[in-house]
């Protein structure tokens, strides 16, 4: 499907005392199955090595917190959750979602393999099991009499290499009348919007509604509903129930038909994606070179894991992007893996006053643009590279050149 060269683990941010050390790089190639059209990466690294210490904390995005709160409110109403219920989240991170249920007096259990992140959740009052989810763990919980009325799996299934073991575990843990929801970035959006930077080693799989339906069915679960979401540049939330326990809404077949019309069952679609990614790389590099050639200054905003795929694939180091800033204190004072770009506190933008700020987490472009109103007030401009290089509120660039008339 696409070959992105070699790259380090995208969340392995470097301390200053590690800059003289050798970093491990791994091939980054996404491949598609010609039968079921599941997109996967070879498992070059184990989940244990990825999540021993994790740099991603969900609570640093205001829009993601709002998304989680609305989900919790909807599930409480829809399922009638109360003090006798149990909500389980797989990959519960810092408790960003489950704390909404805790505040409503609903028992929860987070399952989070990253120790440093799990400790933050526990400190916030979210009961968290610091383990990897598996069929074995599900059976342990079930033998203890713990069955889930709601299982939330938000952007976690992609991080589990053994999909069949994970889904079998979900089926074992889900109460007879329980609901499973799985949120994943949409493979259709990934292909249509050139979202190649969402491909990295921590994500082993990339899903369509059609492939999720097949995976759930293999373990006695029906995919009964699907929601199209704006998060992460376009996501899907599928609803699963034990087979035969609930009707299947027309939205499921409609989503699968949309994927078919979008070419997700045609290998040519995946080949064309790889060609577009290579062209985007050339345009981004041409833009950055032109910025420096014309004497302008540029800095980044954000240091998300996805940016490290883009930076390493394009070969962008401090010579082209001198620094980026991030709200997460864990990342401040560190350096991006592979490219070793300094990560500084957001206040650094005010002192350096760059002409252009590159929003690296492009999926949060509107939220971040609001945070950067002072940059725009002084005449600075904002740039994103996905789905194509462009200045925000300006015209897309052609041939790597920004539209000089684009408003700031």
C-alpha cells in the first residue's frame, strides 16, 4: 500500500542526555490483504516495548475531552447505566473518559498497560488495572463475576497485534445485554485525505467498517450500528452486541456500501495512495525550502506521534523546522525521535515570533488555530500539511509554493 521508509517509535521522545545514543529504526510499510482489505503493519516491535513508558496523555486536548464527555452522557442515557453497572475501557490512558462515569457514580474499570499513564488515572480516582488486555485477562475478570455492561475501546484496537485474541476477550467480558463501542480512525478517510502520518509502529491495524464487521462476526458479535465521527480527521464508531441480541441498523450496510463506492475493495485504490503520499512529501519539502530561501521563519505547534512519521519520512530536521512547542509537560525539553527537533513550552512562540506556525496535529487545526489567535493578530500565518500543504484560510499550494495572497 505505502512504504514510508524507516522510522523510530513515534512516542519515543528523547531527553537531552540521549542525543548521543543510537536510536533503533524499523521499517514502516503498510500492507493490505487482497481478501478482507484489512491494512496492517508487520509487528517489528512488541506492545511491551511500546507501552513501557508512554508519552501520550489524552487529557491535553480540550476537544477530545469534550468528545469523551458527550459519549459518556449519551451512553448513560441510552443504556440506563447506574451504580449497579460496570463500564470498562480498554486502553483507558489517563482516565480522560472514565472519570465522567465516576462523577456520575457508575463503577468503572480502566485497563491501561502504560504504568506512567495508569498512575495518573488512579490519582484522578479512576480504578485502573495496569495490564495488557487479552482473552486470558477477560476470563480472569469474568471468573471474578465482573461482566461489562459497556466496553469502550477508543483508538486502542489498532494497538493490539493479536486482533483475534483481543476480540475474543471482548466477547468473553461483555455482559449478555451489554454494548461494545470501538472507535478507530476511518481507513476511508485515511486514503481519501492523504493521512499517511497516522501510520506508525504503535498502530498495527487500520480499519474499515467492512473489516470490523468480519472480525466481530468471527467471535460471535454483531456489528449493529455505526457512527461517522469528525475526530482524528475522520473516525468511525461501531457498536457491537452478542450475535442475535439486537437489530442491525441500516447505517451499517450504508457505510459498507460507501466504502465499496470509495474503492476500498479495489487494490488500485491502495496503490494510488502510495503515489499521492510521495507527491505530498515533495510539496512539503519544496514549501519549507522556499520559506527559508525567502528569509521567513517557521516553528511547529504540537509534537504528536503522527508528526514523527511525517518528519522522518520527509527527512525534516532542525535545519528546516528549528523547534516545535507542546502543551504536554512530559514532552517539553525533549526532542522528536529520529529528527531530533527541540520541543519547547508554548510560550516560546511569543518570544520567537515566527512568521509561520506549522500545526502538526492537523486533526486539531481548528482548536489550535483558536489558541494561536495572537500569532495571527500580529500577522503570522498558520500552515498544515495534511490533506495537502496549505496555509489555513488560504488556497492550497501548488508545486510546493504558498499562495502569496492567502489571508492570515
